[in-house]
C-alpha cells in the first residue's frame, strides 16, 4: 500500500527535490504551494503524513499546522506532521514541537535523512 504524503512548500526546487528523493519508494506525493492551499488539500485528501515548511508567504507553516491538527482531531484522524526549515536552530525546532509538530527536518537534507524521518513514524515504510 502506498504511503500518501502531502508536502507543503512554497519553493518549487525543494518540492522537486522531495519528489525525486522518494521516486523509487512506494509513495503518493501531493504538493501544495502555500499554507492555505496545504490545509485545504489536507482536509480533502487526509494523508497520514505531512511535511510542512515553516516560513511561507501568507499563512505560515505554524498556522497551517494548527489547522491540519485540529481537522485531524475533529475527524478522529491520525496525522504525523514534520515541520521543515532551513533554520535549524534550537528555537525553531522547539517552536515546531510546541506548536504540535511530530518532528522537524532541516533543509537542505539528503535522501537518507528524509527516509529515516519517514521510517521513524512509519516503520513499515519501504
């Protein structure tokens, strides 16, 4: 069974790298270009895994995170959200977790690190 993933990222280059990094794995990837679009797409598709950029124009990743987590809770869904940022300082990581993220992934990342993050939350991922 394919792991459905939503990647919310305003930078097309990072979105393309993400897709290429996982192309040989059993995944279905949907991309949203901003927090508003991402939250709406989550509510439509309800994937079990979301990677979410923190800093985007308009609605921030933190606002989208709260909306996604609230929708999941209200609808008895289980979702893992991994926040992503090129700022890898301790404050950003702590903020992401405090806002309700399940994990943090610093950018840029390599494929191995990306796979490790997924397997941490979905051990059967191949």
